[in-house]
């Protein structure tokens, strides 16, 4: 296999990992303390007590979906090897400064967004690397969620390659069950 093919393979893997991170962030829940306006999804109503509780009157601070979009835009321009570091710093500091902005343009994260991000990347999903020399690619990512029953591992939900969906594999089985488009649908089937 020539060098260009290997580089293309690695580039595909990098894009896959970035898509994986983006998909996970997009799947995080919206702010439970707001009620979105039906015909205007970017508009919402909320109790003034929430504004007072967090001492922040910015609509973007309380709009989790807006914060997730900003986080994704910020991470998309980061080199792959810096994404986890940037995410960790963002979660710890509670803010980030988008590319091309000064400190005045910083995005302050809602505490619940920070908590959700930290739970999402707290190794609930395990990333395993292994050599796949047959395809000329030096590594392949396999993402899976371990499934336990009474503290005993009973299987894994795996994300299928090429965004084909999610599938449950019982422990010791090489064949999985039904393929679901979304992770939560796969979880509900158990």
C-alpha cells in the first residue's frame, strides 16, 4: 500500500473520531429548566429564579443546545491531539474563548453543561486502539459501552463503523442483535 493511501486512511480515522465527539456532544440533553417555543426553536421561556440562581442573564448561558454548537465549532478547528486537552481545560475553567475572539468574546459554560461534558468524557465510553495492517491503516477506533446486570458484565453496545448505528453484543458472542440508529434506542431494547 502506498503512502498516499495510508495517509488517506489515517485522515478518515481522524474525521471519524471528530464526528464521534461531535455526535456525543450533540446528544447531550437540553436545559430542563427552559421551555422552548414551539415555532421558534431558538427561543425559550424560563423562570426568573433560574437566572437569579446562576447570576447570569445571558440567554446563551441558559441555552444548552447553543452552548453545544459553540463547543463543537471550537473543537472542529482544534488538532485531534489537542481536543481532549481543550475539553478538559474548558470543563475545569468553565469557559472557552472561540477562535478569532478576544477574552471579551469568551463563552461561559452553564454548570450543568460542564457536568454533562465531564460525564460524557469520563470514560463511560472506552476507546480501544488496535493495529489493522490489513487495511494499511495504523490504528482503528472501536467505541463501546459496557452493559452490566447486578455488577456483572453481560455485554457491550458497539458503535458500528461508518455511522451505521449501534448494536448490542452479549458477552462471548461475535454476532450482535438488531441495529439501531440511535444509542438510546439500543439501550431501551435491553
